[in-house]
């Protein structure tokens, strides 16, 4: 039996999600798209859904379904009120239950007015440039590693990196709060090392400790890092949660730039047929949840991303999202100094180059290697 017709107070404004769908023909694609629209909203049988506003306005509306390559592209709009100004519920509406179904992939989304009231990245590209006094050239980043070094060893590396002019020196994402690398000691030593180097060079290098961890310790770690001189935070939303990154970005007592690391979110983009596109994952979602820079593996490294996928990511970090600031794509994953000229054809100047092991390999003089990296990028700007 169908339930009674229901009237719901709705503004009439909607947000849109684009899905690629595997189907044998147009009819099957349209049926799958309609199933998506119901599954992502009322999650109720079509024939039993109440008439009136619930059926006509609360349920997602299939705007179009068209053939694109060997798949179909469905455009589905949802009422603003279904998600409200809540990034977590927005994500649920975009791809909650349907993420379990094979052959459906989120390609991109267009935000509604409610979502645009979220703060997003605190700094973004322009704010990070101002903070580090880097006006035009690409920014330079490296990670302190390998895992197993003591806080004193890592601080010595940090000092050399800062002395050589690296803009952002971050923890490797594997550095947490281990017995051989205590979080608080590492933060204090590495923050002091950067401040010491900056006093000699005049640069504004910053150290970003990894604050990813148990949910009840993350904000405390971030505040400790801020108090002891850290200039930013590294965070892994795939490990500790997307909305936890938003909490860090929004916290007025922290106010530090955030670099998002892709640990555990690689599975979102591993399939061409399921999950999320590179555009949405490393671009749009990062901005929605407050990252100022998004780390991802560049093409040609030790991971399988293609050049085209990296171009998608760049576009996702800067596509129009209303009040959400543009952020820095941060390609890494086995990059070398020799690859910088080639990479510049895709990334241009609005990029943070992340080079880890390759910075050590250039020569035995780490400070000189950093100067070489700095001069190379300066000469291309």
C-alpha cells in the first residue's frame, strides 16, 4: 500500500552529481540512474514512495542520461535540504549506499547554496603563498624519513631541508607516535630546527607534523603542534576521517594550513568503473573538507596514475566551487629532480612539488641538493 501524499517545505534549489554507469543499453542505464536517485535519498521502493513532495522533490531527479564512450553519464540533482549544510550528509547523499553497487562511479559534483556556507580550506593557494612569502614560483616540499629515525635524527634532516630553502617540510605519513619517534618530542625538535634555520636564511619554511591518529587525540595533537611552533599539519582523511579534517580546518584555536595525504583513499580511484574519479577525490573532496594542499602520486613514479588523471586532479583543485578556495595539487610518489621540467607542463606554477628520496639521491650534500631544487624551480618561474 502506498503511503499518503506528503508536502515538504523545500526551497527548490538543488545540487548535482554526475555518475558514470555501466549498462548494456540506454534503457538499462536509465533504470540504474533512477535506482540511484531513490537509493541515495528515500531508500524506499518506487511503487510505495508517498506522492507529493517526497516523490517529486525529495527523491533525486534524473536530469539526463547519455552515452559517453563505453559507459553512460547520468546527471542527478538532489534537493538542498536532503543534505543541508553538512559535509558528511552531503557525502552520504552523493554516494552512500550506491557505493556498494558495481559499475557506478562519481565523476564530479556541483555544489548547492547550503554547502557553500561551509568554510572549506582556510588558506588555499593564495593564503599559503602569503604565509610562506612565495609569490609566483612553485612551492617545494619534502618529507622527513625513513621510518625508524629518532626525533633528533629527524630534526637534523628538517634543519638541513630548511637551510636549503624547502618551503614545506612534512612528517612522512608513517610517522605517528611510536616508541622510537615520540610525537611530542619530534614536534618540538623539528619545529625548533626550522625556526633556527629560518633565522639564518630569512626563508619562511614551515614544518608540518602528522597529526593523524585516534579520533580523541587529533585536535589535542594539532594544538600541541601549534603551541610548539609547527607551521602546518599533515592529515590522512582516509585513516582518521574526512570530517575530522574539516574540524581541524575550522578550529579557530589552531588556524594552520593542512596538507592532505592519500593513505587509504587510493581505493576510491583504483577502478575505472567504481568509486570516485581522480577529479572528485583529490580535488573536490579535499576542498570540501578543508585541505589547503592535496598530495597524490604523479604519473611516471612508482604508482599507476596516468598523466591524464593528474590533469584531472589539477582541474579538481581549481574548478569553480563557489566560495571554496582553490588549493595546491601536490604531486609526489617517487618523483625526482630530473622530472621537474617535464612535470611543469602539466602543473605550471600553482603546484607544490613533493620530492622525498629523490632529494637525497642527487648528491651526498643534502643542503646543496635543496639549493639545486630551489634554483631549478626559480629558473622555470
